[in-house]
């Protein structure tokens, strides 16, 4: 019931902002997603999209190659270079690469590079563990989410479920106990998930500023 009240409030907020959001009772939710647990009392259906980040990365590299762009993998940027009061490039492997513009998009690793250009951007990594389950196509038709737990179907690649939010620095290891909890949380909403084989697990890092707010300006 508390979750349902939260969904009702979110539906009102989104609708007031002109965004499509449909509040469903349990039966209507199961009509759209039959594997939902019988204990599900309500759901919020959103016009949500999803993409395969690995496929996006492959497409990006191919597009860069077609346009003659030089993509350097596993090549850390050491510093942002400034001259005459403006950013003019970056230093990579002791070599300065000049540029008309530099985009700082280093995620959880942004703090050091920002500091080299005089910006104070205190960033900490928030670790998130992920799990890919061997689900057949059509197992789910929608992203199914409750709180921090979610399950995302990817055609031809099963079901990706997550996640955690851990303050452990840049420790990249995967914790079997955390994976067990993720599966249990997902199975509480979609019980058939409990019977799926685990195909792959990994961890990544979200950037989080010290105050938890975006950095604008």
C-alpha cells in the first residue's frame, strides 16, 4: 500500500508536467506483463525507452571510424591543458593533444581532471553491480522496476537485472551475496526470475557529487 501511494503521487506529478503516466491496478498490470507476481497491487506504466549500451558503443566506434575520428582505448588523460585563460587540449601519455574544445565526460573519474583545469568537482564513485540472466526473448515486455531493483529485457541477450549503490571506492569486485539479493528483489516482483540461469555479472561506477546534486554552469 505504501508503494501504491508513492506511485499515485508520481503519476500526478508526471501528468501535471505533461508526461504520459498511467496508474494500473494489479490485474491491469498483469494483463500487460503476465509474469508479475499476484501480490502486485498497482503499477505505473510509463512511456519509457531502453537501449543496449554495448550496441551503442559499437555503433559509436563504427561511426567514428567512418568519419575519420581517432578513438584511443585504454589511454588515460593525465591533465587538461590551458593557455591564455582557455582550455586548449589534453595531455595523454606525456603528449599534448590540442583541441578547439574539450568535453569532460569521465564520470566517476572526473574530479582529478576537473582539478587540473581549476574546477572544484568533488566526485565519489557509487558502485553498482549488475547481472545478466539467461531469459528467452519475450520473457518480459517492459522494464520492471521497484525502488532500486529493476529488470530490463534485451532481445537476444536475456534479462539484465540490478543493482546496488555502494560506497566502496573503486573496488570493482562482484559479490555473490549481493547478486543473490538482487535476484531475490527481482523475483519478488517477477517470481519466474528465480529459476533463470546466471550468464554474466559485472560492476560499474556512477559519479556522485558530494552534495548529491547535479553540477551545472
